[in-house]
């Protein structure tokens, strides 16, 4: 199962990588052979080779790379299977190094992205669909780590929804709004409580030697510290005040 999970992760993320590569090719030609952020942000977008339609295609493909990396619909299926790895690695991947890269890419490229409202609308729709869909998929899974993996996909959908709607309204009105800020704020908050939840899940698995939640119960008597810190993580991710998740989810 670990080998097939690795193969699936490889193939699915490759789809996103190809889209990302196409986006980079379009940007490279359109921005005069320079992919440096400073050059791109100071570029006159009216001089973009191929015009606005080509720029929209470029930003769409860049977002395609983010969809593969951050496991958004329809390239979401690899992430729960990747739970075959050690829980400490899962915590790192879900909190910092890997699946957050897609959200960060969209946020980092924001000055270009907001020039193409069509792409921003797609970002928001994909994020919204993923946030709802992945949350419902978590309800149907007995594996403690996979529930948290679906939760990650859902929370990343939230972030894309914030970035997409913020960018779309900015493109239409040219007025600053909270979309970008709240998306990045939630990214930072999520890193903390998701790492906490995964490490707690690891402690539970280590104690009971199974990942099947149907075989668990009454663990708070034996795992007092674990149950307390996991409760804190759960309250935060559920958006209950005064913990950090409430403030970013509220925004």
C-alpha cells in the first residue's frame, strides 16, 4: 500500500507540475525572458506578449501547479494515501514544507494574479468546492491520520477561497480587501494547530498500535497530556474563540 501511495502521489502531482511548467513557459515569453519577481511586478502588463488572454492562460496554469501541490480538487486524491509515511513526517508536510507551497505560490504571485479576474474566480471556486468536499470525505473515513489529511485539504481550500475572492474583488473594484491577508493569516495559524493534531495522532497510534478510530475509545484516562493538547488543536481548527483558528476563520 505504501508503494502504490507513492506511485499515486508521483503521478497526480506530475499533472500539476506539467501545468506549472506550461505557465512558466508562457510567463518566460510574455515577460521578456525574465522570471524574477521584481522584474515581473514592475512590468507593464499591457506589453505582455500575447495580450491579456495569454496572461490569463499563464496565471491559470500557474494555479494548476498550486492545485497539484496543495491537493485541491480534482488533484486531491494523492494526499490521504500519502499518510503511509511516519506521523512526524506527515506533521511537517501538512504544516509547513509541502502542501502549503501551492497557497504560498498564489499569494506570492498576487500582483500578477489580480490582473486576471477570470483566474481569481477559478481559484475561489476550486477552493470553495474543495473546502466543502474534503470536509465531507473526512466524515466517511475511519483512519485517524486520513481524517486529518482530508481536514488539511479542506483548510487549504479555505485559503484559496480567501485569496481567490480577495483577488477577484480587487480586480473589479481596485480597492484593497482582507482576502490576501486572511488567507495568509490562516496559513500561518493552520501550520501550528495541524502540526499539533498530527503529532497528537502519532502519540495515540504509538500507544494503541492501530490507526482505526473504530478500535479506539476512552483514551483520555491513559493519555492525559495527549488528550489535552489534541483538544486544544481541535478547538482551534474548529474556529472556537479565543484560540488562533477563530480569528483567521472569522476573517
